């Protein structure tokens, strides 16, 4: 018995450790395997990213139904997805329902065009025509025209069928996105709990806090962008109506949708409004189209300045805290790598990389990556546009000789001022006497 008890601790403490070479080989193998999987299933990545974004945005709605209305998590996820399906039903069902009709019409048009080409060929294949001593042979002309027309009709027909098939494929991807979003909403808490348990115990706390920081970045961006798009759409619609621009609601909706594209989105949204101002017949106050377009451009510039200096700091705050040049570079890189989806997620992805890079940098130098910075070390933020305008107005009023608005002082200061004024009055009375 004694020998068995002495041998038990030795068997439990013995752990076979991997060598550094084995760890390096395993890590490199996992990186290569992950790269191959990403390359092989690259078509699945954009729908998965869209499903993750939708689940991230709709998760508060599911939480509200679960916590306030006492729905089960599955029922809450079902209600949210049903609302989303109802909102998208008209847009998604119409092109899919029209797929067979469009395909039949294109095939019929292709057959009719071929018949017309054959009839033209019969006419042009007649013997050469004699006119004023010259013979005109139309057979060569027929050969060239028929080749051009056949190529054109086949390319148009094939392109149209490809577009229709792409619409049908997009509908299937839409079903995949909705189903993935449903399961992500339904099992969100369970998935997060399992994700937090993946790292070893010694690194689990760091992983959880790092995940929370990244989550805060995406929360601030997605929900802030949603609210920002609504505000900009309403403000732009009101401005276009005030200036008498046609299709004001459409222009406002376009401005709100393009708000998710950093830096260049508002510029693209202003182009249709300026073109309408140049082409519109009736203008505001009978202005010429040129000056009317200048006025519309000025309205969009004012909206952009109000957005950057007043709306964005209050809605998005300083959670991303990225320089506009870095955001613009990230947008270009994201567009070249991921298209439209890469442009949309460029800014939060860059902010996420900054959070991860800061954590790695602090760990390399054996510092606490989650330490709160001292308030004394933080530089004060520069004043906004409204604050600068207010200060400039006060300075102008002061230079014109008007007194600045006084600030109420403490009781001791008020008493001292009263005493000084009374002494001045007594000295004046003595001189008069």
C-alpha cells in the first residue's frame, strides 16, 4: 500500500512536453492549413461575415425580448428573423420569381434575332446588283454583319442569363445568411462562453478582457453607424426639400446608406444631387443652374461639417480614435481585398488590429495591457468647431469694446468688491467736501 501511494504522485505529475521544434512545426502547419481553408472556401467568407454583422446588430433586440418580455432565446431569435424576413421579402422574392420568365424571354429573343439574321442573309445572298455599270456584291457584307450580330446577340443573351442566375444564387446565399444569423442569435451566450474557455487557464482572463475591448469597438461602430445613417438621411432629406431639389427622399436615403463608407461616402452621395441641380429646370429663386449647383454643394459641405464636429463625436464618441488618413488607407486596402464588404468593415477592422497590437506590444515589454492611463498624462482634446466659433465671437465682442459676460464669483470676492466700491464712494465724498 505504501509503495502504491508513493507511485501515484509520480504518475500524475509526469507530463510529456513538446519540444520547441515540434511546437514550431505544429504552428506552421496550422497556419498553412488555415490559409488553404480560407483560399478553398473564400466564397463562403463574405456571407459568414454578413451573418456575423447581422447577429451582432440584432443581438440587443433579442436580449430585449428575452429580458423584458420573458421570451425564450429561441423564440426571441425566431421573432427577430421573421421581422427581418418580412422587411426583405419584397426585395428578395421579386427577382427570384422573375427568373424563369426572364430566361424564357431572353431565349425567345435570341431565336427571333437568329431568324432575322437568316432573312437578311437570304436577301443579301442574291446575285450581284448592277448599278451604273458597277456590280455590288453584298455577300461579303452579309458575312461580316451576320458574324457581328450573332456575336452580339449571344453575348447579350448569355450576360442576361448570367445576371438572372446570379440573382437566384444571391437568394440562396440570403437563405444561408438568415439561417446562420438565427443560430448565432439563438446560441450567442453559449458560443461566447465556449469561446472564453478555449485559452488555457493562465491566459483566460486576458483573452476575455481583450474580447470585451474588441466587442466594444464593434458595438460603437455598428450601432453608431446605424444611428448616424438615420440622422444624416433625415437631415439631408430636409435640406433637399428646403432647396427644392427633386427626389429629396431618395437623395436622403442614399446619403444615409453611403454614410457607412468612411471619408468618400458623403462625397459620392453629393454627386447625384449636384447633377440634378445642374439639369433641373425649375430652381430656387430663379437662380441659374450653375449657382444652384454651387448652393447644393455648399449645403452638403455644411452637413458634412456638422456631422464631423457635432454629430459624430456624440454618436460614435472616441471609441475608434483613428486618424482620417489611416481610415482612408484602410478603405482602399479593404476595397482591393474584399470589395464593398471590405470597404464597409475597414475602419472597425483597423481599430481591432490596433487593440490587438497594443496588447502584444505591452506584453513584449512586460507591461499591463489593461492598465488605465492616468488622467494627468492624457492630453486635453482639441476644441470642436462650435467651441472655436463661440470663442472667436467672444474675442470679437471684446475687441469692439463690449464687456465680456461676467462670471459670478465666490461670496468672499463679492464682499471684497463691495468694500472696494464703498471706499471709492467715501473718497469721492471727502473730495467734494
